[in-house]
């Protein structure tokens, strides 16, 4: 089935064509179309596999082109443009674009988008889903959530990979009472690209079935972790494990963005207080600018039920979208499990906090996630209606 490029700039068209060729998607020069001829040509084609369109600089013209092309692309339209205009990103996605790629990182973004398309085309059992955990501010318990979610998923699927991407302050090894021999920094500092065998040997195995790729042991080694190494490790892990969990930092550096772009689902954890809600709102806007938002996002409240917290309904109104999950406050159970180096879903399986994580794991498991995809976050649609003022 044919691939097409829509671009008025020959240099951009050549860059797109090179990436497509590397990923074994044939796009002959005859299928590189100027924007004023693309719609008519595509309307005559049958079985269009993929269209990558470089948007013109003018936002109005860019939106008009994206909207005009979408009906002829069979849901396989990728648009390339600046991510500084959040309104354009959102409207292009609403208008039928499958993905919005940052022009400044064209090669990386297009390669990641093609991988996501390949992954969704495969049988769910052949390519694992990557679930990223992100807390927009400290103190939200994201690492504890990540460790217990991974343990619950491992119980559900037999095993699970977990990446500690909090490079300077990662504590997943301590939460699991593990002493890893290797870290992601060790993989990234090798001269040649690492393979699946090297990656498997770098994981530290927990009795729960969780395989941890730990954060660097020394602060000085954090700089060794490169975005291409993170993307490669996550991609290889999809073929080794049934599910992958990544504990992502909120620095939004390149290596963190590589994980966010690889993720099939993004679980944003926060607490029901004013500062957390404000930071969640800011993060959602930033993720939209980066083009890594969309219907992959799920919102999860941690430590729910504390005195004086913002009511859930008011928090949803402030964020402009529904909160998907809620983890109850149980400091004694959580502290005891963390101090013992055993996930509370294993140490205290009948506790409310453990049952809530098991429910989240089941909801986010690949089969369930694909069978019942979440609605697009309401904050995308309502961010102009004063959501920021509400926070």
C-alpha cells in the first residue's frame, strides 16, 4: 500500500522520505506532493497506508491543509509542524491527524510515530505496552505507585519490566530491596548499540516478577543516559516482557521525553491540593505543546481521603477532565512495605491501597486498555474556558 509525503519544502520532504525508507516504507518521488495538489491526488488513491504532511508556516493555512487531507488518509495522517502553537496542535488532532510531530525533532519524532503505528498493528501479545508514570511535582508518591503497579502487572502477566528514569534521585531499587549490578547508564556508555541480550542481563530481578533497570548509582553517571538509549531500551523491552512500566521524572529533559514519546499510556499521579493541581494543569499544557498528550493520558489521585483536600469534583472541574483512578491514603501500610522492600500489593494484598493498585493494573493491562480506550481528556477541549483560573 502506498505512502505519500505532502510538502512544499524539498529539503523537509527528503528528510521525511529518508526516515520512511529506513523504516521500510516505500515512498517513490512520484508520491511526494505539493500541498495544492495533494488532496486531489489522494482522493483518487486506494488503500493509502500513510500520509506525512509538512504544514505551512501560517497557522490558518496549516489547519486548512490538515483538515483537507484527513478524509483521504484512512486515519493514517501524520502532520509535521511547530509545537509552540498549542491551539494548532489540538485542532489538527481534532481534525483527523493521527499524530502531530515537532518539526524541530523531525527524525526522532517521525521514527517514534512509525514505531507506535507498527506496535498498534501487531497482535497485542507480540509487542508490550509501555506505561509511563509521571508526577508533575514532588511528594506525589509516583515511585511507590510505579513499583506496586509493576508488581501487580507482573502478577497479572507473569513478569513486567520497570525503568527508573529518575536519574538523580531514583529509589526504585531501594523500594524493592534490590542491589542492581548494571544500570541504564552502563548500557548507554558502550561504544556499540546494545542488543536485547545485553539489555536482559542489565535487569535486576525481584521475586514479584518485576525486572528493574535501575537509575545510575552515581550522580555523575546521570549524564551518560541519552535519549536514543532510553528509546532503544524501551523498544527492545517490548519484545522481551509482556508489559513495561517507566517511572519518569518531571524535568522534561530529552531522555525523559524519549520515554514519554515511547509510552502507550501516561499515568499522571498527583494529590488533591492546590499546588499539585496547579502543577498538573501546567504539565498538561506543556505536554500538549510537546505533542505527547492526547488520549493516552490517565489522571490518578494518590493518597486520597486526607483531611482538607480539594473535593474530587472541584479538581476535575479545575483540570477540565475526569480523574480515572484514586488510591486511598494508607500511610502505615505504605511506609511498612517501603521500609521492608516489598510492594504493598504483595505484603498487604487485602488492604484498600493494594486493591486499588490491582484495579488500576487490570484497567491498564493491554487487553483491557485496547478493548475500552478512554475518551479524549476534557482538558484539551476546555482549556480555553478558564480551567487555569479555577486552579
